[in-house]
C-alpha cells in the first residue's frame, strides 16, 4: 500500500481495499448465508475523490471504475497492504509483460501472435488501455475493419484512453483508421484527442488529411492554417497548404465555423511523409 502526499498535506489514498459481504444462496432447506471478501483497487487522483475499480479473483481490474469520496471508501472498506504488495502489483506486472510481448510481435509483423497476446492480457484486465489500442492496431494492420470498429467503440468509452501518456497510440490509431478508409471513425477519434490537446499540430494535420480524403478540402485547409498558426515553420504543413491552395484554385478558403462538427471532422500523418508540393499530387 502506498500513500502519496497531495497539495493539501493530507495523504492521497492508493492501494487495495477490502470489505466482507454476506449473501444468501439456495432455497428452502438448502438456504444458507455465505460470506465473501470483495477487493477493489482505489486511487485518489483528486483530493477527496477516489476512483475504485473492482478486482477479479486474479487481483486484476474487473469492471467499470467509479468515483467515491474518501470518507465513503474508508467507512466501508479497510486497507489490505499485503494484498496490494503481494497480489495486485505482481498481477499487474504480469499484464504489462504480456502487453510488451504483444507490442513486440506487432512491430515484427507477427499479427496473429500479437492478437493472441493482447487478448490474453485483456482477459486479465479487460480495460487495459495499451492492450486495447494494440489489439485495434493489429486488426487495422490486417485490414480487419469489422473487429477494429468494435475496439474503436470500446476505446471511445474507456476513461483515460486519451490521456497524454497514450498520445502516440491514439495518433497511430487514427492514422490506421484513415488508411483503412474508416474516415468517420478517424475523425471522431481525433475529435476526442483534440479536446484534450487542442494545440497539437500533428493532430490538426492528421484530421485535415482525413477531411481531404472525405472530399472536404476547404475545412482541411482551415485546420492546416491552425497548425501553421501554432508552428509557422512546420514543413509538412507548409507543403500541405501549398497543395490545398492549388487544389482550391489559389483562392483563399472562406472562414469555417470551428465548432464540434468540424473538430469532430478534422487530421495528416504529421510524423510521416507530408503532402507532395511539387507535382500537385494528393497527400
């Protein structure tokens, strides 16, 4: 069990907690009361608000997390530091090793093996973000858009999937969605990412590219201009803008309302090759 100091000098809660519950099973003469111990992992990410996730028999997350007050947690559950140190931490380390193995297989092009390893990890931690992204990328790299769409829907509901630590994964996932002609999903995916990182020029360019492939060059140009406003010397953005200007007949694009529709509709593989500016080809 660990205690982390927060700004208010109180110690933030992090660890495994347990409570005993009593349930009735059977009927008539076989009716009896059974006691169970329920474990959950609790982490106080904000002062006074604790996120609690139920644990499975393997001491890995099982079920949706929910927030409770610090007082509610401590009134109903007692800390179990030995379970945290001897069961939870080793179980989570095992999941991380499985995901690492799956990542290596995917990077080496062993897509069926990586699928198997990601699924094994997700059986232990069904909401593991890195494993979920990895499984979705595996499907997309295989061209399996049906299963990729299932993962996309799951990721859109996962709390924390668009946190900055997963930035490279959600950017790569959006690129692969676009490459598989899943433009609506790619744009919706980047929309969520942009809400958290509105000043990320890579996301803006990736969304612009998806818009262009949907046949919407003018909104794409507006996004490219936003990217250039953030970084005027961005080489890929400059080439992209030159291409779009030529495509639109060198006439400036009219102002576009940058509301949710566009921001749910906007991205370029900014980390990869940008649009060709010399031949007038599409990016």
